[in-house]
C-alpha cells in the first residue's frame, strides 16, 4: 500500500485526544518563509531520536538474534537495518532533487497534514509491502556495515537540518504519488524509520526470539 494511502487510513483511527495534541504541535502555514525555528527543532528532535533508537535496539545482539525470523515472510533485525541503509540514501537524493526545482507550494495544497506524517511512524496496525528496490534487504550482510551506512547519512541529514536556509515548506514533493511539502517529506524519512523501530521491537518481543 502506498505511503499516502496508509497515512489516510491511519488518521481515521487516530484517537481524538492524540489527534488534537498532534495537530496543535504540528500545525503549519499554507505558505512559509525559510524554515522556522520550530520546524527546524521538530525535525532535529525526531531525527536524533530515531537515529539513537536504532543504535540502542541492536546494541549487543547476537548473530542468532540478528538473524531470527518470526516467520518466513518476515524480516530479521539485520534485514530491517539493511533496509534503512538502502532506502534512506534514495529518500535523501529525492528531496535534494525536489528542492532544486522552483518553489511551487503557493499553487498546491499538501495531501497530508503534519499529524498524518507523525502518525505514520506510530501506527503499525496496517503493514505495507516494500518496493522500489528498497526490499533488497540482503544488500548488507553485516549489521555493523548497515548501521554504519545508516548513521553516516543521518549525520549528514542532521547537519543539514541544523544549518540549512532552504525553504522546505515552499517546495512540493510528489515522488510517491500525492503531493506533500518537502518539510513533511523530510519528517517522513524519520517517521519511516520509526515504523521500522517498532518492527524491531516486535521481533524482539516475539515469544520465540532467542534468549542469546
């Protein structure tokens, strides 16, 4: 299921109180000047959080734990991290390409709210089928290599968030269907990782997950 459809389905199930709080926190203007301090801080906090969580969740795991499959059609923890190391460079290239185009959000409206993007990272009731080459989870056979690639790019993206003067709200992003703004896509890179953090937790909580 495309991410834009998944976001819509998730929002329908969002509890009213959570929706109210999330919308209040992430309400964005239709048009925006170069990134506001609040937008910058929201991105920075989320990126730092998901970067740290991935590292913490895989620290000290044995080969048996890293390669455990709950079922034949599920990923291992090592494969989840490999997926992030494969997917995020594409996402980063795509947002850089979008930002080189002329600003155009003054003639468009985002198909998603910031709350939709946030909820995408939280709700794993609906599972999706990975495509676009990002399903090649055996690209990195070694967890350390995959984690290193993931962390290195995260360092680049976090530095960009800290220092950029790009007007992310003014540029549209429609690489995967419906249009959102580039700030939202930047956030979705991190909420996508958050979904996979939830996936790693699910694997570790499986009753048959190796003790060591």
